[in-house]
C-alpha cells in the first residue's frame, strides 16, 4: 500500500519506518525543503520525500501528523481534495505551545469539542480516524511489553475507514478498541495529557494504555 504522511516530525518518521518495515511504499511530506535530505537519510533512502501536497496525493492511506496548532492549516495546504475518499489517520492533539503546569499539558479545545471535530468540520468529506495520539513515538511500532499488546483507541464516522486503519494499526502490535464516532475524540485526545504526566513529572516514557475486561 502507498502511505502518505503529512508531517515529518518524530511521529511521522516513526510511522514511516513502521510502514516501510511491513513493505509499504511511503512518502513523507514536509513543509521545509531543507529537511528533504535529512528525511531521506533517516529512512535509509527507502521513503520518498516531498511537500504536504505531494504526500497527500501519493498516499492511498494518509497520516496527518503535525502540530495540533497547525493541523487544520496543514490540511488545507496539502489540499483537502487530496484527502477525499481516503482513510486519514489523525494522530494530532490540540496542545497549546504553553509549558506543562506541574506535568499537565494545556489544550486549546474544551471538554465539549476536539481537534478531530475541527478537522472534520473543515473537511466534511474526509474519512478521519483518530489513532496514535496517546503513546510516544518510540512505542508506536511493535512495543515490547512482555507479550502484552497495548490498546490503541480509535474513533471516526466511517466504519470502512476504521476497518482499514485497524488493519494498519494491528500490524504494529496493538489491540484496537473502536470507541465510536468522531465525537469520541473528545475523550481520546485528553488521554495524551494523562500519558504525558509520568514523563514530565518523573521522566518515565515507557508506558501505554491497556483496556482490561
């Protein structure tokens, strides 16, 4: 499968390497021409590198992995038409640029809205699936928890897109839990705040969520 990743930070790079590991073709989209050579080197020359728009056009499945504060703008720069009809994994959180307060990050959304809903409002014909937003980049591909698969919470309005995203995610060693429609992003996004607290307070980053039944 062709995977287009709009965003070239540590999350985009981690998911690019994961997709390459499982035989996908990958293009990383960046907003900085100066990063082209660096990204080529970091992926061992196996990933193509281009603009946000290039990556959005290239991918059959897309990942939107940018700072939450620019997510809607990045979507528009990449060309909303290039996302229509494709599964788009939204890994972004609505974090502000403010420093954490005693380890607790700040959001620019309220409890009654989410960044994913803002994206869906900006692009109503795009099949967004929230995922990978509440775990660190180093643990996104086949994390080792002694044989225990961590839970990846997802949501979105398209059942077919969630099925496609689930197949993509399960290869990376996660158990997927579908929490329903885009509205559930109001709950999934704040899990990133909880995930980050041990890191900011104790410099402990090797953990994940697990839903037990």
